[in-house]
C-alpha cells in the first residue's frame, strides 16, 4: 500500500489536496466483495400477481369495499411498506369506511395479506425473474457475499426464496434486511445501511440491485453503486445515477437490453460484467 505521508510531495500539498489524494488511493485499492438485492420487482415480478392480488383478497376478508386496480397500485407503490401504503390510501383517496381505521387495523389487514401472498408464492405462482438464480449461483462460486435489502416482510422473503431456490435458500444470503428491521423505509437509505453494518462492509465494496426509482434513491443514499433492472411498474421512472439500467438480468439465450448506460460485449449480467461496471465507476 502506498504511504502517502512518505511521498516527497507530502510537505508541499495543502490538506484538502492530501485528503483528495488519500481518498483516491483508497478507492483504487477497494474491491468488490458483495451484492445486495432488493426483492419485489428485482428478484421476482411479485407486484401484480402477488402483492396486488393478495391486498385485494385481504380487503374482502375484512369486508372492506376497496379494490386496487393496476393503475392505482402503480401510484401507491410510491409509498414504501404495505401498512404505510394502506394508511396513505385512506388519507389520500378517502375511501368509504364503516369505522375509523388505525395503524393497528392496518397491521391486522397486512398480516392477512401476507398470509395470502405467502400461500400464492408457495404454490409456485411467483417465479424468479430471468437470470436471477444463475447470477446468485455464479456470485457465490466467485466468492462474493450476498444480502437482501427490502421493505417487504421477512415472511415474504422466506416464502419467495425457499419456493424458488429450495429449503436452504436463506443460507445463501449472509444478511436479510427486511420489513421493520429499520424504522424509515425506502426511499430512505436506512435498510441498506443496516445491511452494510451487519456485514461490516463499506458501501464502496458492494453493488446493489434495484428495480424502482424509490429503491435507487435508497441505495444511493447509502452510497451504493446500483444496477437497475426495470419491472412491470417502473418503466417510466427516473434512474439517473444508476450504473446501468437494463430490461432484465438476461441469460445466455435471452440477452438483456441496455436502456441507459455504456455499451458492452456482455449480453447478460454476470460477475465479470458487474466487475466491468464497478471498474468504470471508480
């Protein structure tokens, strides 16, 4: 490692220049150690056939005359967290209510919604997106550490991963930051900071995967480089600041499309492609 203080120019450099030089050297010496994945929309297209369907079924269970269609749900997704989303719906859209609902009521509805969602996932109704399983296996083989950073509940994460990757799926992820692990949900960067703290890693050692503008805001707030793969509800959102924006991770016979970012010889997201992006962003 270069000893900056022993450099012959050291006495002549002002402190601000020394700080810049030191940080620049540290950045060059840093390497990629971990991948951190969002869940909903990133690992699987869970929203329309999973969460939206489960919300509407839960509303019926509680005899609420509510029905969220795809257009309304796309707007509600700007609020992170299911309980918070329902509270926002009542506050902003003023649906008819037989009695006032408090946060405890939203928690009960959300608990039922989670049960319904988990049931659908366990029945194989929500598969992983193209390239997800391949990339997870490749990253582990390459010695990269894996983690999850999501606003969805731990039960939803477990159901999705075990139903698609097998009973030992959770063991592949060193940290699972989910649900109420932090008070402030995305777009705040708290869930990513929580994961980084648990892994004892700096943000510069990791790459995040997100599908939404809100998710990108969260990962960026924690200082993470981020790869975006668009999902069904996020195609018109703003992804300035992402390393690259793709339509999917892709596979050997199902190449991705680069929607925002530099051209590459790669046709799907591999560890080599992630490292290429990582080096470009130094």
